[in-house]
C-alpha cells in the first residue's frame, strides 16, 4: 500500500464499511492537541517544515558561537575537572550497558520525571535543564556529555523541547478520540526520537533529497514504529488503565472498553486488529525509503530494527490477534537471523 497516495482507506468490520484516515503527503490533524498550559501542538506538515528550516539554518552556520562550560550549578561528586569529559561519556556508556533498552536508559536518566511524581513543574525544570546545558551550564555529569555533543554537531534544541511536550501530553491524555490525535501524539514522541537519532547519525552526503522530505518520511516511518509498540502492549497498557487506540474506531468496530480491560478477544477484536496492523504496515512501507538516505554505516541497525518490528506484527497475527492476554516477543535465534538479513538489506544485496 502506498500510503502517501491515499487519503482514505476503506476496510470492512463486521460488514460495515469503516473509513480509516491515513497519511497524505503533508498529513495534518483535524483537531490540534493542546496541553493544559495552552501549548499548541503544531500540525505535522507545519512542524516538519519548521524543523527542516531550523536544521538548514544550523547547518549553514559554519562558525557557530560555542559556549564554554560553566560548572557552577553542576554536581559531579568529586570528579576532577581535568577528566570531566571522559568521565561523562564513561558514565553514559555505563548507564546504557546497564539498562540496555533505550527506553530503560531514558527512564533511568530522568527518574524525577517518572510515575506519580511527574508534573508540569518537573517538566518545566527538564526544559530549563536542556536550555542550560546547551548554553554550557550542565546540571550533572550526563549533561556534560550532551553539551559536548551539541557543541560539535548541529542538533536542534527544539527536538528536546518537543520530547518534553510529548511527555506532558502523555501525562494528561489517557485516551485518544480519533487516529488524528493518536498520530500527532506519536509524532511528538516517537517521531521526535527518530529525528534526534537521524540528526546525530547524519544524512548520506550523496543524498539528493531535501531535508524537509527526509524529515517527512522519518515522521511517517517513526510513527509506524510507535504504533507497533502500542499494538504489542495493548494488554499491558490496559492493565495499567490505559487504552492507546482511537476511541471512535473502537466504537465503530463494536468493541466496548470492558472487552479490552478484561482481555476478551472477540471476532470484532480480530477484525479490528487486522485493520490496525494493515495501516501500520502501510506507514512503515511508505517511510522506509528514508533508511537509504542515512549514512551507510547506520543503515544496518535501522533495517534490522524495521524487520524485527514487522515480525512483532507477524507474531500478533500468529497469536490469532490476541494481544490482550499475550505479549509478542522474539527469540534470540530470530533476532540473530534478522540481524544478518538487515545487513544484507543495508548493503543492497536483496
């Protein structure tokens, strides 16, 4: 399915034709989401264009002003200043190796913003911490590594701010009225994470694509990844009292919330999940060409991740669409074989 050429995709659910919105080339949300502090979330097309312009401006600043480290507000537990930078990167490596999972890494790093302790004040501090780090005033040892990175590479601070606002939205929004809202949420969370990663890893110098077109494809591609996470974790999220599925589509499919909270897999649920999976595969198919816009050495990892995530969808189907009581996982053998396949894809062997 070529998602970019479709505005609407019709599929049958229990004999009723239900129209599911997909992404047009510059997809916009019909109702922009707004946080409790009146932060308006830009529609995706506008956001991509703005981020691309900001990145082009950063790339064009050949002699950017470099801030010097100011350690007056940082707490480094007695680390000697002469070894500070090396120690900062060592701490980051230790944290990553200990947590393994990138999301685990993130939550370990930002413990003060998690769970019942998270509130708008803590997120405001997180945002201020990012600003201070960019200006050479790190709050802790991890910020020293971040300062060094953003001083040497053109990484847009707006993406960090978008992550903060995505977290703010996650705190306040327990349901999504429609797919537009869900898509925009994912765009500010998973989409932003991918854009940060792609900025850090770099676009292939041989790429003929514009920054805006690369960012747009990245946005679609990343949203597909985020939606797969949600489909895999539906049952787990329900046990935490959350449903990350479009409310209007559940209503049209004849699926009450109680079915999800109690793990009741019905024919309606199976038909509904078939449509959700088809849409997600369409998003990944539409955006995956962005992988070949990246630096060659990075493509292997992204291709491997893509193939693994597609197999999670295969696993949901193999479980007869029971992602309410079963969580799909992949064995080590499958992951090893997929890694080799990802290498072949990254080198254009097939």
